[in-house]
C-alpha cells in the first residue's frame, strides 16, 4: 500500500519556486485566485503524483523536490522521458489536450507539489495571454528536447549519451556547494532508464569515467572532476 500523503501550507506570494515558474508573471488578482484555490501535498521519495493512463483533473506545480516522468514500454520496462525540478508544472499537456496522462510522475526525493484544479487553471489562462504564451513556449521547448534526444539515440554512441546525460542532470538540478557534485541522488537504474540502456552499461561507463579521472562518487551522487574532458566525451559544443 502506498504511503499516506500529507497536506501542507504553501503561500504563492512568498514561494521561491514561483520565480522559475510560468506563474511568475501573474498579476495580484490572478495570483490570489491560484493561491486560494490550490491544495499542496507533501510526498515521500518514490511516491506517485499521478499515474499513466489516468485522466487529469488539474495541473501540478512542483514547489520543492525532484520528480521523474516515467513511461512504461511495451516490454513492461519503465523509461524516464523527463526530469522535473522546483517551479516546473506537471500534467499540463494531458489537461490541455483533454487526454489521459501518457506517463507517470514519481518523486526522486521528498517533494512538495501544489495541485491547481482544471477550472482554476483555465480561469487564469483565459485572463492572462502571457501565461498562454509561456505555456506554448514551454511545450515547444520540451518538444525540441525530445527531438534532440531522438537524434542523439540514432547518431551518438552510448558513451557520448552517457556523458551528455551527466550535463543534463547538472543543468537540471545544479551543483552542490562544492561546485562539482551534481545535486541529485539518482540510482544507476534511473540513469539507465533515462538513457534507455541496461544498468550494467551505465555501471561500466561510470567506472570508465572514474578510472580516467573525469568523475568520482559521493555516495550515489556524481562529482565531476574534469568537465572539459566530459564535454569532449559528450561530443557537445562548448
């Protein structure tokens, strides 16, 4: 049985994550409407925020924490299709498309998420053209990343994709205070799911990078020691 979730209080007016959210440019009335009509829930690591093939009743705004968006393949294996962080909104494509979720949202650590009902969300969209524009841009950005991922799978080696994935994790979740350790506790299985390869392949490649002095491990976290060489291995432009 899934662990119980706790309702918590989050004030949109002082929410730091809103600075990174599409809701950042709402006027006072619109922000008050969202603040008065939302509910916020605290999830433990590994809990589902929503399930694939269920129908959306609204959207979720990630207040604090980290989330993986996972889709189940025909073989029954999970594939991470996207990673989310503070300020991201989840489930908006299914809601806007009036369709089922095509993936599940699962927490990577203890996470707080605010739920905004369909009625409240559309009420604000209809009153704020900038919000509509920002959502379209966000959707276009995610589509561009998906297209790039498809290109990488067909044109890059697994080693290049592994190195690039570390930069994606760094760009998504940032670094610890040491300026080198990627600030996410991601399992080797999750990294394999992100890349679409076997876990053994991830373990082998990480060992190669460690042997070459490119990175080291801090628990399950990864510390980048030689970003320049990792960039070359990823075959990315500086």
